[in-house]
C-alpha cells in the first residue's frame, strides 16, 4: 500500500493533534477539579467569615445595649443623688429650725409678760434653752481665755499690765464651731 505525501502528513499530524487535545482535556478536568476544590474552599471560607461577622455584630449589639443601660443607670443615679442631696439639706435645715423655734416662742412670751424680775428670769431660761438646742445640734462655744488667731477675730488691742500676753480682755461676740468647722469666729479685745 502506497501512501500519498498528503496522507503521510495527515497520518503523522493526526497523532500529534490528538495528543494535545487529550492533554488539554486532562488539564481541563484537573482544572475543573481544582476549581471545584477551590470553589468549595472559598465557599467554606466565606461561610466562616459570615459566621465571624455575625458573631462580631452580635457582640457589638450586646456592648451597645450594655452601654446604653449603663448610661441610663448613671443618669438615674445622678438624678436620685441630686434629689437626695436636696432632701438632706432641707431636712437638716428643718431640724435646725425646729430646735430654735421653741426659743423664739419663749422670747415672744417674755415680751408679753414684762414684770421686772420675771423678765430677767424668763430671758435666762430662754438663753439656757437656746444653749441646749445648740448643744443638741452639735454646736459648741469657742473658748475665749487666750487669743488664738485660728478661732478668734481680734478687733481691739489694749496695753495693760494687769493682763498677760495674748489674754482676751473682752468678748464682743461669742464664736461657735461644729466639730472642726468654725461657724462664727469669736470677736474679742486682746491685751498686750
């Protein structure tokens, strides 16, 4: 059997063209399987990322809710504290006045009945009642023997050998304190 040159060329070319086609098909199949694996892998990663995103969004929502609740709680606390502070001030003020009102009542009675010795006796009783009321409130009189610039206000000075150094000669106005807090400084005249 004799072959023409075209047949020889076709025959030799055919196996070459068939091989690349077969190689291409194999490569396509490998690519498809890799793409399938890559596609599955990408889908799995996307699903994981979506789960992480949802978890992060839930956590943010929880934190925001906690923040808003804490903010509301603080605002309520601030309002309640302000109201309590005003209430405490009002209560303390009322208690102080309640302690002093009987003194005012007795002074009014003393003015109504002015019979010489009885008036002096009544005023002394009212003064004792006032001292008792101040003592109940924890207010004490400042001692006025020797001058102390921390609690006394010297408005006059006198040179007199009959008195010692820094001795208080006269008290113009008594001073009062509550614990360590000075309510009113004692106004005094100091010697030497």
